[in-house]
């Protein structure tokens, strides 16, 4: 009888050890992995020729296709991370404690001084490594590039969506300048970098939709600002918030002598409440290469939302455009006007038609990286899907022969 009891106790102890071992393995898998690489304070000129792909660590990861009937389980060789910077393989998105946060007073950013020079933002043009930029601004940032004030309650939850491909120097300057700007406005914000892989033509608008879809999986954002990586605000009075109407933020850019190029311009930096963005069905997905998507989005606001865009005064909505660093722009889309002026049904293209292969979401200290591949459509496929009529070439009237 005593022997049987000893055996039972021994088996119970072995079972407890086994449970602890299993728990250890699974919790270890979920722990944050930090990567630190020693870099010089500034970036060398040789890095300008470095393609962003060379700075990535490649991993095998399952892919997922969004908005399709079934998910793809095909294993792919996808980009996982930057070689610089602190990141987490697996971690929950950090959110404010709802009980404590709701007890705080509402954040207010007061504009009380009429002297515009008080609100002018100095542009830091030195290019640092991501590690050094983390040292500049990362002490109060949560992984994923998420910041929220500790002493007051932000009025909105802001997602800044930046579409991206091979523009590392622009990204470093953007991050080093935008984080202090946003913190001063006492915002609850997160920066999302949506990176397009593959050889397909760049599709800026589709990447904005991807950013929206992936951001909403993490947090209950209610304001979205869609931002070019080469634009940096110059005035703190340019509030990064959403209102009742979509806002064109980048009104006056230094490259264009701080003037609005045309009255319906709606590119560069734009702000949407979540209700407006969803009602517009997001950005179009049919513009591959350069041009067309911003004018299309303007038409969605006017025709589908039945609203007008608003702008801050030109002396406030000022931006600096970061120089090109020999960046090659996308090829101009020759079919952009045929699509834009076709007046196709916006219900048939936008968020609900955004299809992509997700390679992973990585939480960096300075931003959340969303790696995707898009499936390019030909103009003929787009024309058939949206029922765009083919334009017949103009027939020249026969000229009368001179007598």
C-alpha cells in the first residue's frame, strides 16, 4: 500500500515537471527578442546605394491572402525585419489601461501665441541609424511606434499610414522628425510602415488600404492620416487630428514654393475619420505606377461622400520635402486618365477589393512594419472588372481638297 502511494506521488511530481517544461517552452516562444547592432551615429554616403532588401533578415513564413475565400498556406521567403533597431517577434500591442486612462483629464494643445515663429519646427537633416533615433525618441515609445500621453487622455486614436519601398534614408529622416512633432501635440498615435515587395509596379493607394486593414486588427483607431515618407511638417499648429470633413494637410510644400499647385489637389498628407474612409470605400486599388490615385480619392470625397475637403491656412499647413537621394520615381501610369475619367462605380473598388499576401507584421520601437506583396492587374483586367468602356480613337474629318 505504501509502495503504491509512493508511485502515485512520484507520478504526480513527474506530471508537474512536465507541465512546467511545456509552459516554459511556450512562454519562451512568445518573449520579446531584441536585436542591437552597434552603428556609427550618422549614416555613411555609401548607404545611399544600399537597397533596403540588403538590410533585411529573410525567413520562411506562411502567407495569408486577405479578402479571398480561403487563406494560402504556401510557404514563402519573406522579409522579416530591418537589420537595425529594436523589434519584437511576438508581443501584444500595448494599449492604455482603460480604467486609469479614462480618469485622466482630456489632453489639450493650446495655440495662444500669435507669433508664428513660436510654432515653427526645426528640421533635423542629419541621417542617423535607427538605433540612434531610438535613443533620441524611444524612451517613452511602446513597441510598434505607439505613443500615448501619461498625464492626460488623448481625444483621438491616430494611425499614421506610410507606404514604402526602398527609401531607407527618407524613412530615417521622417521618423527622426515626426516623432517629436506628434508628441508635442499630445496624441495617442502609431506609425505604420507598409512595405511592398516583389517586382510589381508600386501601388501607393492599395498600400494605404492595407495599412488601414492591418491597423484595425490591433487597436480601435478612429483617425487615419495617410502620409508620404518624404514630407515633414514645419508648423506645430498643423494639428494631426480628424474632423467632420476629410482634410488635405500638405497644402504648401517648399519644393513648390509653398503654393497649392491646383485647387483639387489631395495628395501628400491626408486625414480621414474612420467613418469617412469606410464610406468612401478607402483608396482605389487600380492605379499601378505613378499618378491618378489622389485625384480619384478627391472624386470619392465629392461624389461618394458628398463632402468638401478642408485645409488649414497656407502659413500653417507647410511641409518640407526631403530631397530625393537618387530615388527613382515610379513609372507614369499611361492609363490613369482613362480610369479616372470613366466615373466607374466606387463600390466595386477600394477596401473591399484590396487583395494582398501578408509576409508578417513586426513591432519595431519606432514603427510597426507591415510586409506585403500585391498582385498586379493589367489595364484590360481593370477595364473589364469595373466595366470601363474602351475609348475609340478620334476619327479625323476628311479635309476638302483645294480647287
